[in-house]
């Protein structure tokens, strides 16, 4: 690879530059082997994520984009909030909402370069506390963050009220039956993308997860 990685802040006017990377991330997450909650169809997902990003960029949030030549190969999306009412954070705290690296660039140092750039921007702003969520089964991401001093602490539980079967699994089952969303057949002349229906997708079904005990 001849072109060096260049990292710059995203101008909101150029937000569509990272749309394909977001969609590729959704395909990656959909294929994680141990995930329980199904992933929203990419086009629908990007419309929602785009709105979230623009709202954050209108405030204190920022997006750093890594480019090789003119081609975006990764980005980091960071939001900034005030002090947490429970945890002993500073007056401002950051969340690394998403770190995305193009599939062909993984292992080339793009993720580490983006995290270095995030660190520099947060230090410039005086932000000392960072939260990062990692999807179940995304062991590579967990190892990357652990190598930089982060440790897992919180757990998020997902379900539906009244001990009902998970509503999200029912939605996914309806999409599968109707052949829409992630289960829609590829357009003529295109190749199915990873995550269109992964082995993990086919195993989830529409029932409730195993019951959990609350001691």
C-alpha cells in the first residue's frame, strides 16, 4: 500500500463519505457468532445513524476519518456528555460510539491510528473519562481496547417487558419470512454482502432466549 493514512475531522457536509463504512460494520456485527440481538437492515440503520451523528456534530461530538489517498478506510465517532451522576467522572466524559475499519484494512494499524487521534483530541479538550461499548463476540475489538488500558465493567441486558419473547426476534422472523431487509435477495448483477444472512442469523429464530435467574 503506497498511500499513507491521513486522519481528518469529518465535515458534516461530507457525512455520506462514511455511509458505506457504516453499512459494512453492520454486516460485520450481524455475522458475530455469539450475538443475541438481531441487527437492523443496513439502509434503514444508516438513515438513523446518520441523524444521530449529525446531531452530535452540531454539539460537542466529533468524527475522525482515516483516508488512504481519497478513499475513507475507517472512522471513529465520539460523543461528549456532561458529568455522570453516579460514576466519578470529570465535568465532561466521552463515549467512543463507533470505531469502524474497512475489512481490507483491518490489521494495517488503521484502528490504532484512529484511537491515537481520538486520544489527542480528547486530551486537547481536557476530557479524561472514556466509555466504549463492545458487541458480544467482537473479541478482536475487546483485545484492542484492553491493549490500550481499557477494562470491561458494565453489562447491558436486553429483553421485552412481562417476560415476553423478544420483540426484536419476532421482527427479524417476519423479515426472514417476507424476504425483506437483511433477508432480501440480492439485486440482479450484485454479490451478496457478508451479513446478508449469516450463520448466526439463521440460528436466532423467533423464540425467547434461555431464561435467566435473578439471584
